[in-house]
């Protein structure tokens, strides 16, 4: 995963596509939220946001 | 010794290829082993088959080359969804999980799929069209050539013109998503009720039944063909993020109705649509080919990408294009990307992780007649057949060839499994069903009773290369069945010109009615003794018995099934279809002697 993130950062720098960062961050947060909502104690707090 | 494993996966037709010191040692598609047509999953079975062919293990691999740049492709996907949002949210939600899994983190997918891979092994990534261009040029017989790759879409590019010189491939021009000839053809494929990424062949086969009555409408309102060879789609006609069809209401109004549902009735409008998009595609390709010639000044052309499987267009490029010679990668679709990626890595500079090896062209090419898959010995085959208690006899070569020729002459349909399996979508005589092309009933028999597929679909002839000119107006050899040519005038018979649509199917059009399409064309495979000695010998045996050096050659499978790989697959298909005789190596099996009426199939049938 670290390797992928490093390559993704290199890609953003090379292609000057920094505007993709907010989109990817939102997607990652959403992904994490879905992950947590299905298998953790924080689930009840996340439900209202999903 | 340097061993490079090429992989294509995660879209459609995943495959593996193994290049050892620059030589293509093995290549195979995953679908042949997993028995799921167009299988897109990580090609672990195909990899195992390639490694077994070379007698090595995963730990012996020195580099892995993947046929795409996943981050770039992911970025294109994100940008497309963002550009069209909020439209396509459903498709976005469906697509995203696969991207956040193995498709994006290829390092993880490679580690999971290749247990035992040494940690120092380089993971190399070519772009999608670099892989296609490498597969088109590097194994070709040319020292220098123009290269044209055309498909649906890779990362961003949909069409690339490049120049190949020695081991170097220099990209010159590209067209970018969403302006794509492959997507355009696929949109019409889906609109006419066939499955995208596999039904394009059916649309091409349907085209000769129709008239190009919609061609002007396509040129005026759907795709603009420009004088410089480029083209632009009118995006107001398409719904590129739709779940089922790629087209929208405007497109449907333009062409007279909603999409044809799969298995719906085929009427003249669908045939006219097929013919119209075929004509426009050919014009677009000819424009691109002329542009490639202008830009490079080369005399030779190499083609790859899914659109290069359009053998009708290839025939026109050969006849009407400006190039002296053309060479088409037999695995022109995405499966060939595995081979291209591995070859590109072998020749790429060491700075890019490659071997930096020089190249000299091989004659007739470096593809070993596309016979790059696994082979089974007669003893292996016998063991597999005995599991089913199959009844077979072991014949010597002369007896086997004589009996097969006799069976074919008497109208029998023969399943023919020999040597190494083909790489690419076509069966070239090692995993084939063969029949007598002189029989007027054979097309219908083989379509409906043997392969259980649509009656309109044509069959291809395989012909002794040395006698091909007597039967077909073919200006060059066609070893990979990728060129369509007219049946020679001397073989043609007069037909009623007033017949239309499927009524033309029943007309006797030539002395080879089973392989002559309704427009008098044929998708020819030429065979030399060097390329495939066994098939050549069978054609010779049939010729000496009948005077005819031509056979029907169609892939050994039934509708929805991948082409057979092993003797077990072949036996099951033989039992479950209308094939009369099965020949596996030197083993001879007759249907009437078998203890089964049917056997469970091992493939997952896919809808069309």
C-alpha cells in the first residue's frame, strides 16, 4: 500500500493533477467509513453519515 | 538467462506470456483453463501453464511486466465519472470497489497471485497501447515498420500511430478517450443485441446480409471522419457509463428504435446497421492507415488492438491501403498485451528496468505460428480419456490422416486436437473442428447441430498456402486467419441478385459453399508445411482424395464455451455436441462407439 501511495504521489506530481487529491481523500475516507461501519465499535456513530 | 513474465488482466481476456532471452516461449489465455469465456481474473492458471512449458517455477522469474498503467487508468476513470457527475453514480459505486482492490494495487495482486516470486523481481508497467504496439511490431518480420494500434480504450489512448525501428518504438500520434473506434463498434454491437467484447465478430459476420443505408447518418451525426485520418464521436449519442448499452435515446431515435434484446429477432434493420457501421469502421481505419503512412513513410505496417481483429477491414487495408506488407498480431486483443508487455520489457532500456536487448526481425515472424500454449502427449490424452471409459484406438500417422480425410469426404464433422494450443482468439488447426467446405449443407449443420450458434454465422476456410491463389483473391499469406478475401471468380457460381437478408444464406455461391459468405468473401487461413506440418499433411491427404485443398476450420467449442484446451475438455465437447469423430494426437474416437450420450460440461456458459 505504501508503494502504491508513493507511486500515486509521483503520478500526481508528474502529471500535475493535484486536483485529484480531494477526490481521492474523500473516496478513501468513505472506504474507511464503510469498513468501520461493518466491523467496529464506532459503527453506531458512523451510520448517520452513510 | 532472463525470464520475463507478461500479464494482462482485470478487464477482459486475461492472459500470460513468458519470454526467455527475448524468445516467446509460451503464451496462453486464462479462459482456456478456467473454462470461463473472456475471463478477466488474475491469470494464475495461464501463468502456471507458461512456467510448466519452460520447466521453471515462480522463483525463476526475473521480471514481471503488466500491460497497463493502473494508476493512469484509475485517474482516467475518476476524471470521466467526475466530468459526467451526478450521472453515472450507480456505475461509479459499482466500479469503485474493484479499483480499490486488486486492480489498482497491482503490486499486492502480483504478490498474491505469484507466491514464491523473489522480492528483488522488478514489476514493470507498459501503457496499454505500448503493450499493443510492442505485440504488433517486436514479433513481426519487419526491421522497420509503421505501427497502428486501435481498440476501445487503455489508459487514455484509443488509437496510436507509432514507428518501429529495430527494438525501438516511437509513438507519434494518438487519439484519446472517449473518441474511440473500438467503443463505437462496441456500441453498435450492444445496440444490435450482442455482447460487448465478444459479439463484435457476430456483427461483422452479419454485415454482408445488409445494405449500408445508415452509413451517411453515422458519418453525419455519430462520428466525424476528418481528412487527417482522425475522428471524433458526437458524445450526445452515447451513454458511456450506462449499465447495459453504451447508447442513449438520441442514438436509438436516430437508428429507428430501441436496442435489440439478446436473442431477440434479427431483422433487416439490424443487418443494415451492421453493414453500415462496418463500412464506416473500414473508412476510419483506411484514414488512419493513410495517416500512419504519411507520418512514417514506411513500407510495412503492423497492427494490433481489438479493432485489428476486424479481418474484413484488414482485407481492405491490404488491398487499398498504401503499405506493401502488413502483419497483424494474432492475439490482437487484450490477451496479446501480456506478450507485448513482456517483449517490451526485454527490449526496454535498463534504466526502465528492461534488459535493453537489441532486436533483429525473425522470418516469417517470431510467433511460432501462434502455437504457444500447452500440449498433451498421446499417453496423457489416453489417461484422460480412460477416466471417461472412452473407446479409442491408436493409429499411425498415415492411417490417421487417411481415415480423417475419408471421414471428412463423407460429410463427417471432425474434432481435431494436435500439439500446442493456439494463443489468440482463433483456432488455427490445433484445437479445431474441421469439415468439408464443398458440402452445401455443412454451414447449417455445423452452426445449428455442432456449435449450437446462429445460422447466419460464416465459417472460415483453411487452405494449403501453395494453392490458396486458385481459390481466393488473396494478395498475401494469411497464417492467422485475420484477412478476408473474395473467393476467386473461377470458383464462384451465379446467384439470384434479388434475394435479400437471410434468404441469401441458402444460395449456392461457389464450389466451396460452406465457407463462402453471402458477399462472396471468406476469412482465409493459409497453411505451410513449416507453420503446421500436421494440418498441412491432413490438407494434403484430403486434397489427394478429393482434389480440394481446403477444409472448414472453426474453433473447437460450442456457443458460450472457451475453445477447448485439454483432451478432457475436447472429449466433453465432442460428446455434448454433434461432432462425429474426435482425433487427439494419434488417438481416434468415433461418436457411435462412445459409452455416453452426454457428459457434464466444465465451462461456465456465458450469454451472447
